[in-house]
C-alpha cells in the first residue's frame, strides 16, 4: 500500500505519544482471536480504544490522530506484523505491542520485537494489562536518564545501593549474579525480557550459555519462594520468549 494516504512527505515522523489519560489506543483486530471484552471494560481500565480491522486502516488512523499505543496481532491482515512494526515506527513514536494470536506465532512476535515493538501481550487482550504496559512506558519516558535505587514489583523490594532484596519484608540472600539478574528484570517490568537479551547481558552473548541463564532463573525463583512461602511466583516464564517479573 502507498503511505501517501497516511503521512505527507513534508510531515516527517509524527509525535503521537501523548501523556494524557484516558490513554487512546488503536487495537487492530485478529481474524483468529475475537476480542472478548467490551469498550466499557477498556474505559474502566483507563483506555479509549479505536478499533481497526486491518493494517491499512490502522495506519490511516495513525496519520490523523494522536494515540498512546498500538496493539496489533501476529495474524494481522494486510501485511506482516514485522513490516507493520517498521511502518508504525516511521510514522509515530507511539509504541507497538504485539498480540500473540496463535501459539505458534512466537517467531513472528520475537522478530517484531527486534524491529522495535515494545512488548508481547497474550490474547484475548486484557485491558488492565494494556493500561499497565502503557503507564510503565510513560513513567520510563518521564524518568529517562534516572536510575532509581529502590525498586518495587509486587511483593519484591530491591535496594540497589545496599544490595538487599526483601520479599514481603523478609530478606533474601542472593549471589551477585542472581541479584543483578533480578534487578535487570525488575527495571524492565512489566516488559518481557527475552532470553537472548539476558544472555547478551550476563553471558557475553554466547548462545550455548542459555542453560546457565535458565539455572540462575530457577535458583532465583527458589530463593524468592523460600523467603515467603505461599506467595505467587515473581519471575514468570513466557514460553519461547523469555521472562517477566510481576504478580
């Protein structure tokens, strides 16, 4: 499709990332996963939703309105999700989130992440999860350049200066690498951190060291769980993609 309908040559990249709430979000429909929530449920989560049936309609909307985010499925109609992510990035600063429409679409979702998509969302979509992701990105943009010394995600409290971790007030003793991995995941929360990213950060990029990363994550889970038995897992595995910290 021609992009002349979407953006004029003299406009350049549009700044479409407002900080006002309710957040305005474009949701592109999936042909295989029906949306199971109503617009009122989105509004209750603080979202004003614009529904579009395919990639072309979504891009036209982007060229004429201000939005906080775009959510598009891996089985997007009109173009591949990877190409769609590229085009959106050329038009706007609004983040793209990928809806995982089918269980075997992980490769397409990861490829879109490599092109600049900001996260992967399970489908059917959860309005509160979308709102949480958008708020987290806006908070990160407001504090860009700052590195908070205290992090809280769910029941976990991390104090980077004193190298302490508490779960529900109970101190957890971690090795330096376990602490570093937890801090990395918490700073990224609620974003999913790909296993490739952890290997690059902690194992010098050697793919054969994936097992080491998995072992460290397993140990980290055990230590956090032992500190406060009965609490939900803090570190979640997103199959085929990586890890996320959160409730």
